[in-house]
């Protein structure tokens, strides 16, 4: 079925509000072609760029989070870590204008302190200049970890001197680094592994999970649309009995 028809089908039913993506498989994509891992990441960045363009244009989902670098990714070879940071910085600098004009609002999700100063500066500039946009809220999870996020919430609660019985679920939700984002309804992981790898933990409580063997550089607009159609076929009961 052509993409236009798939999209038409998709728009006829409720869509998720927040889709989060674990972009896995860049390394294997490159290896399968006898290319260096860096080439896999370069193609992965192109795939992310295409998807953002598509989402800003089609306005299918108002909130999207891309898991770009986890708190565990620091243990990769130094050259790979530096390459990823340079790639991201270049992408933000080159595409900021286009994405800002398309109505994208960019936000960093994660601890910025250990990131290179140049990358931090590019992100801050992008956050500032896209603050008023709302066609697509794009969060880039960078130096992010689900456990880090929960601990941040706990630290903030302690810093505010909250008493144990004052700490309700909603209060705590508002203290998490994701406070401004709705909980993800749908988490997609490419690359064939079926795990969350310390991505959203608290926020993922009722998320529908979708795992595909497709490697991230091959995950295109059609693949994303098919994933959303799969989401629409699911029954979500949030722990209740649906009669
Ligand atoms: C996983 O592939 C990918 C990453 C750790 C980095 C993701 C980064 C990008 C796609 C760059 C662009 C990012 C944005 C936000 C535009 P892997 O190296 O773990 O692959 P493997 O499992 O096959 O080794």
C-alpha cells in the first residue's frame, strides 16, 4: 500500500501523543556492508533527520523523543563517543534553521554537564530559538538514563524538603526531568533487541512497546507509519478490566 494510503488509514483512528524511539543498529548496519561504525552513525543521523522532517510535516504525533546517547554509552571507545557528539552538533547546527521553520521545538533531555562545551552551546541555542514552536516537540535524550532521571526526581524532592507522605505520584512526576513531556504512549526500539536499556522507566509504566529487527538507518517513514498502525490495533486498559 502506498505511504499516502497508509497515512490516510492512520489518521482515521486515535494516534499516540508521545512516541519515544530507541535508535539501535547503526553499528550492525555498517558492519553488514564492511563499513566503519561511524558510517552507520552517519546514516543513522540521516534517518533521524528524515523522520523529524516527516513528523513536522505530517503532524501525526505532537511529542517525539529520540534516545541518542545513554549514560552507559560513555563506555564506548573514545573516538566513537567523540564522533557521535560531533555528528550531533553538526546536525543541530546545519538543520536548526530548517527545523525551526518547520515548527519543531527542540529540547535536551539528560544531564548536559559532561557534554562537550560546543555541543552544549549548539543545544542551548537551538532550545532558545525554537522555544515558541509547537508543530513537533522533539526531545533529544542525550546523556540520559532512566535511573538517572528517577534519581534526579528524588534529589529534587529531598532538596525541597518534602515530607515522605507529601510525595504523591503526581508530585513526583512533576519533579522528573521529563516533567514537561507527557508519558510516552508508544516506545519503538529498532535493531532487534527486546529491552529498554535504561531508557524511560517511570514514564514507561503504561507505554506500548514495539520491537523491530529493522536496523535504525533503514527505519524510514513507511516503517514508522506501520509501527503506528500496529499501535492502533492494541487494546490499552491501564490495569482496568475492559468489558
Ligand atoms: C545505536 O546503534 C545508536 C547510537 C548509540 C547512537 C544513535 C545516534 C544517532 C542515530 C545519531 C543521530 C542522533 C540524533 C538525535 C539526530 P549501535 O551503535 O548501538 O548499533 P549496534 O547495536 O548495531 O552496534
